[in-house]
C-alpha cells in the first residue's frame, strides 16, 4: 500500500534563509512519481516540483529542489532564499496510478 | 482553456440529503480524482478514474459514489449527507501515468448540518 508521511506540522524560517521540508514514503513498487504542492491561504493547489523514481538527478525548479534519497524512501523539499510569499501549506504526494498526499507542513516565513 | 471547474463553490446540506458535486475538465485528461480536505489536514483520496468508464475507490470512499461516462466529467454523489462529510472537496485531473502533475479545481466547501 502507498503511504506518505510528513512529520513536521509546522516550520518557521527566517526570510532569505533556506528550509527543508521532510517527506518519507512507502511503496513496494519500483515506478512511481513524487510531487510537491503548495497551498496558500487562498486555498488553491499549486504544483511545485516532480521527481520520478528512476531519475538519478535531484529535480530543481527555480528556488525549489527535491532531495531524493531512494534507498531511504525520502523526498525532501528544499526552498532556498525563503520569501514572505512562501508562507503556506506544503504537501508531498506520490503517484502510483492514483495520487495520495501527506498531511502537510505549514511553513511560516518571518521577516 | 477553463482547466478544471467545480460547481457549486459553496453548499449547505441537511443531514440525510443527497447531492452531486460537479467536476469538468477541458484538457482531455485521462485521470480524474476527488479529494476531501478537512480543516488543517491533508487531502484524502475519495475516488479516482483512469479513463471513461473506469473508476476505483480511494482512501475514504464510504458515503460517496462516482461515475465517468465521458472524459470531461467526473461527478461525485453524496448519497445521504452526514455532518462528518463537512469538508472542502477538490477535483483534480492529469494526463495519466506516474509522471504528470495534477491540475486542481477551486474546490467546493460543503457544510452538513
């Protein structure tokens, strides 16, 4: 069965600093996709970054990078140079035909 | 493209009433899903579809029915509403396979009294 775990309910980071949001997953399948989404207070879901299970390089999208450690089944999101607009809920998700989400981490960026 | 649309945006039901949440997408996506999000929590998968005529249960399917007669539409039916179904409901679609992100609708906020 698929499972996604995000163990940090809330995180604080100083503006302009980097922050890592943790995500571990569980599956016995070899082919799957890992995603991160952002949900601001307005409620919409915004896709941030994708990592395929067979990708050997960590994915990067602008200030977002995904630290993928397949043997440890972790897919942590790194946000560099945090901005006030990064304050939001962040969800890790795994797609194996269907997509399931973790419980999320609320990030607070302090000025 | 309108993307993924959901109607209604808000709905109040009495316990025992039934209703259908509508979801449509105009991107010719094969995969469509319904999620519920309770306050301060993540998204839980209710039902999903990998193509017209094919649906399957997700993590929390009880009390909900779906059908997928066309590629574009994926309605979610609440059979007999209960206060525990008070939530925000999101519909999402994707091209299919494991490497494509989901496109989300704006959500429907449902309150059951």
